[in-house]
């Protein structure tokens, strides 16, 4: 499974700043600022779910999270939980 470890990896995953902005519901400029400021927390959960659906793993460094925070989040929305959510919809 591929792991995205940088903001640039995330932007490339979506196909560039414009496509990432469209997905995130923000401007291209806002996405470009992610490189400097980091990905906004409001996007973290959606990004994790999108990555999981696509068979990609996010590294904790992408979301600037401590390893223990990351483990807790990943446990809540890991592949098994995602399959349960998909099956119930």
C-alpha cells in the first residue's frame, strides 16, 4: 500500500492544486498554502477516508499529528471501519 508522507504527495494524489481544491471545497491558493501551513484539521477526516477508499495510507506527518494521535484516528477510521461504513450505506 502506497503511503503519502508530504503535502505535495497529497496534492499529487488528487491530480494537482486545482483538483485538490475542488475536492476540498476551497481555492487553489488555499491548497498551495497547505505546503507552508499544513493541511487544515477540517479536511483531515475526509482526506483519511478518501485515501482509504483509494487504497492509499496517509503518514502521520502529513497531518502533523503525534504517532499516538494518529494511531487513535487510524483505529477509528481504518480499513475495517471503512468497510463497515460502506456496507451499511
